[in-house]
C-alpha cells in the first residue's frame, strides 16, 4: 500500500546519511533518537549528575566531552574529505580517516562548535531520514 505520508528509513536512522558540510568535507550522521543514543545519554547524565549540575566552566567542559563521546558512538558515524592541510602540498592531498578518538577531540573543542551544531541540526530533522518516494507515489 502506498500512503500519502512519508515513511522513515529505520536503517538510515541508525547507520547514518551523508551530508555535505564545507570545503568538500562530508559527514555521515545518524538520528539522535536511536535507542543507543538515548541509553548512552541517560547513563552519562546519571553517572555525572552532580558535576553536570554545577554552573561553571569545568561542568561545561565535562558536558561537551560527554556529548562528544556519545556523538562519536551514536551520531557522527563516518566522514570523508577531511584534509590535513599541514601535510598536504601541491597536488598531494592528505586525507584524515574517520576515528572515534578524533570525533571526540573535534567535538570537545569549542573551536569546532560549528561542526557540532551542524551534526546536531541534521540529526534532529526527521525528514532527512525519510524514504524518498517518487512524485507518482505521493498523491496530493
């Protein structure tokens, strides 16, 4: 049966979808509502409730680090096109492979807050994970 409402691709929500970012860098982002994400977030909040509840720079840094770890495990699942400009010269381009540790480093760094916000924005939009339907299958 074909319906006039969108259907979410549940595999895509877990495995991620590619989104272009800037300068040829692309990120593969899973939805924020996954079971693993929610469990990890609840666990981190429970284990660190006292430190997180404080209103100071140390608490903010801890929150950023915890979220970076959760994103590395459940949200930012891959990337391509991240260039090491220090090592790239002329026609030689050195790409930096995806790694959990580097995701944590980047997302823990307030200087890359724009990347964190981009990933969060994409992961929050449910329609990003809809199964694409042809115009013929959706009737107004």
